[in-house]
C-alpha cells in the first residue's frame, strides 16, 4: 500500500478522485478517518449476520474495492457484490485487486445519481454522500429507498457538523490532533482542508436522519460515532 504524501506539495486544484488520489487512497482512509477499519469490520459483520445466498450488496463510491473484497473474503455464502464509482482510476485499481484475489465482484463505472437501483438488499456508502450537493443528495436517498427490497437496509458513514459551533470547533481541533498523530504535518492538513473546501459539504446528524426519514425509511439509527464521524443505518 502506497503511503499518502499527496498534500506535501502545494495543491493547485480542488480535491478529486483522480489517479494521484487512487494511488494512495487506502492509506489515506486508514490514516484520515478515525476507526475506519473498525467501522468497516462492524458493517461487514452486520451484513454477514443477515446474509443469505444471492443477497445483493451494492457499494456506492466503491473506490479501490477494499470494503467489497473484505466482505467477499469473510462471506460463507455466495452473494451478489457490486461496486459503482465514477472514477476510472479507482476502478482500475479495484479490478486489479479483485483479479489478484480471484474475487467475484462486479465493478461498474457509473454515476450514482443516475444509476438504475433495483431489488437491492443492502446499499452501503462509506463517506460518499458528503461529496454530493445537498439537493442532489436528498433526491439520491429517495432513489435508494425506492431501489431497496422490502426490509432492505442502507448503511452510510459521513463526516458531520454540529449545530453548537463551539463544540464543532473543539471537535475539529481534536480531529486535527488525531491526524497529526497519524503522521500528517500541519501543512498537509491545511492543504487538504483547502482542497476539500466546497467539495465536501457535511450535514448535521439531525439533517442526515431527517433526509432518510423524508425519503421513506422506517427507522434511522447510528451504529458508531467518533467526534464528527458517524455511521448510520436506515431500514426500509
């Protein structure tokens, strides 16, 4: 796994999931998202607890397919695993990994806003919705609801903001300290923050729950939270 040195040099453009990001993405996630590996394992365990032969699992923004490959390796029954991403660079790496592991995973170059969702049992979105403009995000979640089977679930993780601005600032500072402890310099942290400005637009916890409820989901709960990183489960 290549080490993330992407922001050691001055960045001249906004953040995008290009070849430069794809080459270090697995390391970036593990070092930038608190408890990312543990949350991935938790979500996989939850899916496996209700797994049945032929169950359809769709990963939105599947990037290098790390989540799907881990799920595939732990599954005791064959499932239909699909990942979609709009970055060819990410998909190229995902396909190489899937081939190397001999994993039967379907990977598609697609826009999640226009994808044809149908008869899905589980939809997963790991830190994906936050990169979609708010109004489009709300419409997308409605499409996900319609595309799920009865009793289907939507599991998603998001970076959130807090209505209490003082608390929000305190948690941002704690998160920056976390990133420094992972080996990122203050310069790298500032560069990435600038690159993500107006690209990553977080909701509050309440707004995420409300978005799912208005889409029709029967219940919305949190599975995990560390400061401003939260994992939700919405049940149809």
